[in-house]
């Protein structure tokens, strides 16, 4: 059974991904991409906070600020790399 820290982190990362989808828009595939990107980015941000021993707005074991920044950066990267680009042909 997952611990309360994992459940809280999962909920926050899911909320960030869902809010990004609400703001940016898109279909079900984009929602899945944004949720996955939010989870991965949140985990990477949390790991970076642990490595740097940073404790900015820490709730329990979760470093909310760095983990949220990681999630937002991952979401922006997912949006940029998944957007359709014009082919340049007429």
C-alpha cells in the first residue's frame, strides 16, 4: 500500500497536469500526455530537491516548489515537442 507522501505527491502532480490541460486545451491524448509529463516532471523536481538538499515550502517529505517547477517545465516541454508544425509545403 502506498504511503501518504506518495499519494499526496501523486495528487498534486495530477492536479498540475490536469490544470495545464484545462488551460492549454486538447483531446484525450493530450490529457494523457500532460498527466504523464506532470508525474515525471514532479518526480524529477523532487529528486533534484533531494540531491540539492533544498527545502523550499516542504510539506512532509515533498518539496512542493521544486517538484512543481519540475512538473511545469516537463509540461511545457511536452507541449512544445508535441505540437504540430507546418510542413512548409503549399
